[in-house]
């Protein structure tokens, strides 16, 4: 049986208590810090994808003299710069001009793609125009891999932006308003 004096000395001892508490709390703090950093990266990537999609749609719609393969390539390069400092090599972009027939039904006039995975969705442009008008649709797909992807997995962002040409009813592509 332990003597009362020895028991009191163990109960009053504080040496090493701070180290023990830190050892118990540190893994939780590190996990919270990494989780906050990953949440910030996801939010930043999401915001950059939205900004890139809007920029592509707006710059393409401003082409009153039409767009060419080279000019659309430059617009995609500008969007890749918006993603900086995130890697942009996996960014897939699809730019399309969507016109409307006499019944107001959306139809694809032309399309430009960079990368694989981004597709045009005509239903997003439904009801936004009338015969002889068009909208520009920019669709982006961006696979994002977080630092701790082994624990949380990868995430693929998909964003679509629509913009109406301001100075002309339809933006041409390589001198044509419609395929082929």
C-alpha cells in the first residue's frame, strides 16, 4: 500500500504534464490545419474555375470580327493563366456558339475544344435567344488533386458560363457562322 505522503507527491507533480497534453492535442491540431488548408485550396480552385469560364465566354463573345482557331487558343491560354498557381495542363475547355432556329430551339453553330472531357450542353442555352441570335457557351472540366488526396480523394470541377455577343448577332469562327 502506498504511503499518503508519496501519494500526495505524485498528485502534486506537474513535470511533463504539458508535454503529455501537447502529445495528445498535436495530432488533432495538425489534422485541423491540413483540413483547413485543403478546404481553402478547394474553394480557391472553385473560384478560379468560375472566373476562367466567365472570362472565356466574355472574351469569345466580344469577337465582333469573329474568332479564329488562333484567337480561341489565346483565350484558352488566358484562362489557363487565371488558374495560376494551380496546374492548368489538365484543364479541358469547350467553347461553342449556340444559335436559335425560327422556333427558338437551340442549335450548335460551331465548337472549339481544348483538352478532353468538356462538352457542350444545349439545354443550358434553351430559351435564351430567338431566331438570328446566339449565345456563347464555355464549358470547363478541371480535375483537382488535393495535397492529401490519399485521404480525401480527387475532385473534378465542372463549370459552364454563357455570354451573349454584344456587337453582332452571331460570332463567326474562321469566317463561318455555322458548321460545316
